[in-house]
C-alpha cells in the first residue's frame, strides 16, 4: 500500500466511517479520476497533498461524496415499510396519547426516497393517527444527495423503482420528463446534513429510526458506536430498522429483534442513563469539511501522520469550530 493511498483511506475512515481495504486501490483511483481531472491534479499523491492543505473545501466535499454509495429507491425491500404501516405505527399509536407527536428519523436518507416513502405511508394513516402529529427528520452525510432530496425531483426511472402509479399521481407532479414531490409534502420532511460519526446532540427523542444500508460500510467498532448513539436518542419503546443484510448480533446489546417480527429491533434498557441526547448543539453542514481539514492538518498528539485504519481509535474528533458553527437548523 502506498503512503498516499494509506493517507487517503485513513482520512476517509476518520471522516465518513467508510472502510476501504488495501485491495480497493483500483476502485479509489477510478472513482477519483474525474476529480483529478476537474481539479487538474496529476495523481493520488497530488490529491492527498491538496487535501492536506485543507483550503479547498469543495474538493474535500467532492471526494467524500464520490466515495459514498447513495443507492436507494422508494419502499426499498418493501417489508420494513409494511412493518412500519402494519405493526410499528399502530403499536405506537396505542401507546401515545392523542396530541403527541411521533418522531421518525431516516438516518442515512440519501436522495430522499426512504423518508418520502415513510411520509406517504403516514399520510395514508391519518385517520389512525387521529390528532397525533408526526415529524420526519431525514439526514445524510452528503450535501449533494440532500439537495436532491429537498428538491424531491426524480427521473422516470427513479419513480418507477418502487412507486405505484396511483401513489405517483397523488404525491408527485410532472415537470417535463421528471417528477417532483408536491410542495405540500416536501415541506413535511426536515432534511439536514448530519454525519453519523458525530455526537448525536440536540436531536430530541425518536420513536422510530430507519438506519438502513449504511452500517454495512463501517467496521464493527464504528457500527457499535453508532448503534449506541442511536439508542441514546430513542424512546425506550422505540423501533429501529436496519438494512436487509445488516444486524446487531455481536455488535450491540442495545437492541433485540422483536419476538414476532424479527426484522424489527426493539430498544433494550433505558436511554436516560446513556448519552445526554438533548443538551448540546448538534453538528450541521460544515462539520464534514471542518473535520476533514482538522484530521489532515492536525493529527492528534501521538498519532502517526498516516494513521492506519486498524489503529484508528475514535473515528471522529469534531473541531471546536465545527461544534460552534454547526447546529441543526
Ligand atoms: C446506500 S445509501 C442508503 C439510503 C437509504 N437508507 C436506503 O436504504 O435506501 C447510504 C447513505 O449513507 C450515507 N452515509 C455514508 N456515510 C455516512 C455517515 N458517516 N453519516 C451519515 N450518512 C452517511 C451516504 O451518503 C448514502 O446516502
């Protein structure tokens, strides 16, 4: 492994949690090729040197966004959404008095198909909800996918992936050859930039968390830390849903599969004794870039310049400026 590749991997892991093994050098090089050409950089060495300078925040953002995988579609895998409609919401409606708000977090929402699927289901369950309100918070690391999610505009191909024609016609309007979620529905989702490696503060408590198809990219330690943090912002009777190939087994004892519905994870224990979830400001848009710059510029005392993945302790140390500047708006 070359020093430049090791630095690149270490930097990406520390700031997005993504783990790249030594065999994937070709993948990194091919993914970085358009960026090298756009920023007129000769090779990976030049890219890492530029990242280390830390002045080009656009470049840093572009590198993270290119390396993360944003694949998603409406009602992905169907079953979690059926459980949401048939089991979770009816159960929580029984437990929450009228007037309460059900809070749902789509924790790596990519371009928005997941939270819009949840919104459609909740909209169709209004009579069951009665006077209970709901709030959907949808976050992702990547600003470019979030911009798309906020705009809610999808190609014909994208809407065909998971949406029936009646749902398409009810919730979207056609604009040229694209389909946009109607404004009255778009405004019901609170989209924010958030890095799952950062402290989960100022988010309030959630009844339901969808954290699907993102843990798969992290190492076991990072997965465990993220699950612990998620538990700390959940109601004790809350539900967590992971991706089809993701599990808590051997990683976290904060959640257990629901007896009858193995797919659903129920919170274990009480959250009150864990992280204090609501007392400090949360990180926002600038945190990713700030952290990358910090990581490259200021290796922690005693840390080697190019920190090997295996020795990475806490993957993220938010900078003071990120903490001060970034708040979920
Ligand atoms: C494969 S998509 C999953 C989208 C959706 N949850 C689904 O299941 O269809 C993974 C998303 O995780 C986001 N992601 C990767 N690392 C992240 C991190 N550290 N914090 C927050 N989001 C992250 C990526 O930007 C990407 O949009």
